[in-house]
C-alpha cells in the first residue's frame, strides 16, 4: 500500500451547547464501528479542548475507495447525530482523492489541498 494514495483530513468543530456528553458517547460508538469494520481506515482520532468546547477530528484512509466506504458508513449511521452535536468550522482534506471521493467530501464543505511532496514512514 502506497502512501501516495492516502486521503486524509482535519475537521475542526465547535461543540454545541449541551451536547458534550452526547458527542463523547457518539465518538466512542464511531471509533469502535470504524475500527471493527473499515480496514482502510488507517488513523481515526478525535481530540477535545480542555474546556470541552472544541473538537478536532484527524482521519487517514488508504485510498479513495476506503474514503468512500467510510463516508457511506458515516452517512448511514452517524452523520445526523454528529451534525447535531458539532458545528463544523473547518474541514481541510489532504492527499489526492479521486473525482468520486472529491465530490462526496465536497458535500461536507471540504477545502482541498492536494499533495505536493512528502512521505509516511512505514510506507513506500
């Protein structure tokens, strides 16, 4: 598997008033489901500010196909609850997603930054 096919992003959001506990529970559910059912999900991490008002999501997928698998699962199982708990402030997508993945990610307001050069250790 080559890192040149990876699609990854950082999503930044504000936790909506009174939704912190719901978000924490949902994130736990999402992490478990993604870990168990999506082998193409290489990195999936949520971070929370100390005051519980901001959440960042870091995700990396093996390729555009794995990205689309995740977006399908997210849409079918979690998107509504996630959007109810988090106000998306920024969504930057990195790598070189194919046309289908780009279109799907655009539906979430993504800004795209194609890869210029670099490497990921442990990958060719």
